[in-house]
C-alpha cells in the first residue's frame, strides 16, 4: 500500500485493534526491531520479524571476516529480547572477555553460526534455537546469502560495509548491496499476506534500508495491500541520516527505491513536510531513553491500525 494520505491528528486507538490482525510483519535490525517484536509478542505466530543481515562490525564482523556467513548479531538481539527467561537473554548476549581465545565473540552468534553449519539453511538454525527458547514469533533473515552494504558518495567514492556507511559525513548518493541476493522466500510470502507492515525504528541506512535493497523485497511491499508504518527513532542517530528530518529521510528512501512505501509514521518530532498520517505521544523507556516504552508504542500502533481499518 503506497498511496499518499493527508496528515492528520492521531485518532484514539480501538482497544486491541492490532490483536485482530492475522499477520503482522516488522522489518529492520538491531535493538529497534527487537523492541517492536517484544512489544507485539502477544501475537505469537501471527508476528514475523525480517532482519537485516549486512552488519560487518563487532562480533558479527569477527565471524564474517573468518567465515562466509550472514551477520548473526541482529537476529541474536531479537531472540534475546523475545526470550522470556532472563537467563536465556544473558546467555545469548554473553561476550567473551579479552583474556579468552574467543575474545570479542558473542556466544549467541556462535550458537547461531554452529546451528547453521549443521543445518540445510540458515533459517533452519534460527527456527531450532527459537523452539529451544520457546519463542513463537518467527524470525527470518532478509536473505540467506552473505552480502555487504555499499554506498556511493556524491564525490564519486565507493564506501564498503556498514561501519563505513554509518561513518559517512553526508548522505550517500546511492545505497546498494555488494552483489544481488535472493530474498528469503518465506519473507516474501509473509509480506504478501500481511495486514500490517512495520519499518524501523533503528539506524536508517544500516538497519531499515538493507532489506529494502534485496531483489523483489521493496516491490513486494509496494504491491501489498497492507499499510506500511514507519517508526521514527526517539533521538537523532549518529549517522548522516541523523542530520535529516523524517520527511527528508523518507524522500531519500523514495528516490533510492523509485517509489513511495510509507503510508503513516510514528514520531514525536513535528515535520510539516510529511504528507502521511502522524501518530505521536510515544515515550522513551525509563531504563533506556533511546528505546520506545512498550505500552506507548503499542498505543501508537493501535491508533495507526484503527485509522487504516
């Protein structure tokens, strides 16, 4: 669903409006996607997370530099936020100390990598670990093929990898993938039958955009009848995208893809240039000001669902 709507004052949400939906798909990476998935985890198998897999920094980067694999960090992050037992999250997020031969590696990433090695495909390993952790939400990598993010600057330079893309001083002229990769087939199938599609929050260039650059991915979203809701970050990110207003970021996305995807936004920051409905009054979590407080995020999503239903 990609048509334009006039901006309006948020409507009062119908109680449990989102709970009536049969399929909700959330797309992104890192902590942002994990927070959305944990907020909506009551949907259980009706909720699908499609995760960016282009990270080349930290523990994911260590694995990718020595093994040809997708980036496991954002998938592990989502699993840790969905795990109901606190100890499970601690195990997944455990990072080996500097005096260990596995220095810098993350235990959850190593578990996912190992399961991948003994499975027919990466998705099988993710599903196995989800079952072991009693997680009903389905997590899908954007692609099961390793790939990197590549940006072309207005100066004619090529910037390879997420770390370098986020380190740019200005928005790139073009953002793409290092080579064409196929989307996870299940991801496209879920998008086609979705009642709601959520983008973000998270790093605009390195969490939200990578899945949209996979072959067929953005076009499948555009052809879907589901409304697409973009969740803005609560605070400006430390990247070139953080220097832009929300309307400028969405316009940049439209120019990259060749068509508009977003039907509504959840944002607290006024932007008169937005041409879609805006749902605000979301709050930050007391323990982490950069993350959305779950009940206010759910209320904003309910208001968006009520508007489109």
